[in-house]
């Protein structure tokens, strides 16, 4: 494992009373990668939780800040993001707040979520939407070169299955460590099958990482910027 850490840009913290560390979604996030705890009951509970939040989701969050954080990934980690090929897969799309940036940067995007009410909030025509459980996606092996997980659970084996050779996973937490669905870059790499490496940084309150299989990291990109953890 190697992690390149780039200098943060305008680092900040979200202070609004939300305790992401002790949020129920944090517990689910951690148990999924630690012991694979995910089944029909939990799937239904999570879908229902986000269904209830869907109507007010976009209005209570900054689309501009989220778009800027994802755009920073494509600017400063450009060498780690593969050339746009086929479709990018955005999981946990919610109401589509990150999707316009992803469409602009990549082109074809498939936007998926477990919550039908959230999918109903995605602007029409923005991207094809798909209701799906990210632990068992209706996709063939190695079908996408880019997976975007913004404030989304990590299902390590399934991400490894559908990610094409040479592909990348973008892991983004819009509130940084206070995001309810949060994992450190190291935890993400440890959970994924096999050997992985990443470049990470912070933009405003958001933290992000671009993860690739270590054997497919762009030449010369490990150990040459800022600090490296091995």
C-alpha cells in the first residue's frame, strides 16, 4: 500500500451540529468493511432512511461545494484518473448533486442509488438512473473504468469485481472526517481485495482519494509528491 498526500486547498470544517462520528450511518459504514454486515433488513432500512430525506436533500446542502470538491479530483489527480472510456458509475447518487461535474468531466455516467425517492430527485436527462444495491450490482465483471463513491458505503469485493483493469475508484467525503459515511483512505485500501494505492487530499471541508490497483498506478506516481505511507 502506498498513499500520496497532496497539500490541502482551503481546508475547513463543517460546524453545524451534525455528529458524523457517532451517526448510525458511520456504524453501518464500518461494519460493512469489517464483517460484511449487510442483508435484506439493513438494505431496506437504509433505503427507507434516505427515502425520508430525499425531498429536502438538495435544498439543505451546497451543490457548489460538492461540485468543486469533485472537480478538484479531476484537476489535481488527473494522472490517476483513467481516460474516459465507456461509462462512469456513480453509486449512492442521491439527488445528483455531484453528477453534473462527473458528466462534464467524463461524459457518460450511470447514476445508481438504493433509494427510489432519491432517484426521483435526480434532474431529468442528467444521466441514466438505476435503482441498485451496490453490494450486488447488475453489471458484468470489469464493466466500468471509473467508480465514484461520494458519501457512499464501500462494498469492497463488488467494487473490485466491476472495476475494469486500469480503472480507478474515487472516494469522497464532503464533510471530511465528520461525514456520517466516512472511511480513511487507509481503511478503504485495506478493505479492497489485493494491493491498492491512492492519492488523497482535502478541498475545503471535503476529503477525497483516488484509488487504483497498485500494479496499475501510473508510472512514477508513487513516492514523488508530498508524503507517502507504505
